[in-house]
C-alpha cells in the first residue's frame, strides 16, 4: 500500500517518536561550530558518541560472510512508508540530523549501480512532501557504508541557524554554459544543473527530466557511462539535489587525514570524531579537504 499523498511528514514525526521510545532510533549527539573558507561557513559537527554505531558496523563486518543486509529485512520500528512500487522509506538508525530518511530499494540492488528512473521517481515523491536535501553516496569511495542501494534525505534547513544550506552562496554564484553550471567558489571538479520546483506535482515527469540531468552531469565531470550498457558505475561520485538544483562531484578517495567525507560534506556539513580531527580541519580548511577527496 503506497503512502497517501500529503502524509509522509506526519508519518516521519509519528515513527520518530515511536522509534525513540522503543530504542530502535539511536540518535548520535553532537556539538557544532562554523568554520569559514572561500566565503562559505561550513557546519562542522563533532560526533561525541560513536560507540554504538562503531559496534554495529563491527558486527556488520563479522556477519558480512553471511551477506548480512540491514535493509533486508529492515528493522520494522524504523519503517516510515512505502513510497513507490520499488522503494520504501526508513528512518536512519544512527542519525545525526533530525528526521534523516533513507530511500531504499525493496529488492536488493548494488549501491554502486547507476541511479535509474525508479530511483529518481522515489526521490521526487519524498521531495514533493518534504523540502529537503536528497543525496546519494555513489560507492564506498564516496562515503557509502551499505551495499544495498539507498538515497538519503535530510529536511531543510540543514543548519541550526542562518542559511538553509551552507553552500547556498556557491550555488547562487553558479555560471551556466547551456544546461551545465559551475560555481567559481568550488575549487574542485563538479557540475550543477537547474531543476524545476514545479516538478513536485508529478514525480513521474520529474524522474524523466532528472534522469537526463543526471546523465548530463556525469558526462560533464568526466565520468564514463558507456551509455549505461552496464548497471555498475564506472567510478565513485556524490550527488546532491534539492527541488531547485542538482550537483555531481567525482571522488578519488573516501577521506583526507582520517576525516571521512560523504555527500553532506559538499553541502557544507562535515563531521569529525574528536578534537584532533577538528584541529586538522581547521588547519587545512574545509574546502581544501573537499578538494583533496575529489578527482581531477
């Protein structure tokens, strides 16, 4: 039974309260500060308690020989809704950002497969209900921690104060050549496309248009698709999307100086595990860290 339109946010709130009561949702408390570079104030969170998540990931590795998959079956207390015939929505068990959602394929698909029309349809179903940032960690080198294909969504604003998204200034500065844009504030290979906010009225129409944008962006950053003759991606990348724009960044490594970076880093939100990593980040600068983990 696919979720009735207009009910997703209600379900998110209801299930969050329930999952907190049962202990299924194990939010990670953080402290935060802003670090500025290139005129962008990066939100940097210190994850003060990662013991439970580290233990869970350790157990995942132990059981990996048995093809353990936390999404098949998924933890029922984290289930939010069926959002399409091919995708469902779960709460992120170890969330740092409130109401962090996972958009998961019902049947197993590899996280390192190309995104497809069905993935973008599911993305737009959620964006139609929640004004948020959708993102995809395309492969382990791009910050993916699970093999089962899943997009993610965090509601906006992402920052506890100020702008909705730390990179708003960089997006606003984008210069377009045809349908492909690049921001002079990003010192790394990337490509940006404009999306139509009115697409929220028709996820099917939006999926068709967004799939074309996605393919164009991959080509623009030099990722070889070979006309998608193979399901498996040719290299790692991060994808970020709001109702207004989509950004693709190719990746060359998962971390820099022990600081891991996923898609949220390119939204201007970084995470460190301790004071030592915070000092490294301050020494090099957040934008420099992003530049070091990208390709090209």
